[in-house]
């Protein structure tokens, strides 16, 4: 019985592994410049065509900028996140943002924006 359960668990784990290994992808909304840094003033290394699919490497907080890897092996770079279609993929590569400041003694909650002894 125990051996059968372990075998079933191993099969399920192996079956889901490819899904977990898939890289998140998004699609460009319009022709987009690919920058070297996550800011519009940085040099442009390439352009994405309208509807071009790309892998997402990571995004900045709130997915303002996303680092893309082109499927055809073109240059990697940064694109404004608002011009990439694929919210679930962006969520996977965007760092979590607290709704409060975990380092502040009062959590930086609204109405508590000062230190206790100020």
C-alpha cells in the first residue's frame, strides 16, 4: 500500500515538472523598444514587433519594467511592463510588494506614518 502511494506521488511529481519548468511568456502590444536598463533614457538594443512573443526574465516592482528574452535569441533587455500582454506571467516574475513597511515599528499603516516617540 505504502509503495503504491509513493509510486503514485512520484508519477504526479514527474507529470507536473514540465509545467513548472516552462518559462513565463508575454506578448508585445505594439512595436516596443528594448532598452539596456529599466528606464526610457537608456540605450535601445532592439525593437519588439507588434504581437511578438517573449520570455519574461523578471519585472521591477509593480511590473513597471520587465526584462525580456526574445524567443529567437535576440538581445535581452527591458520593456515597459504596461506594453506587455500576459498578466499571469508578469505576476510570476514580479517581486512581492508589501502593503505596509515591515521594517517600520507601526508597519507604516495609514494614519501611523510617524515613529512612536516622535
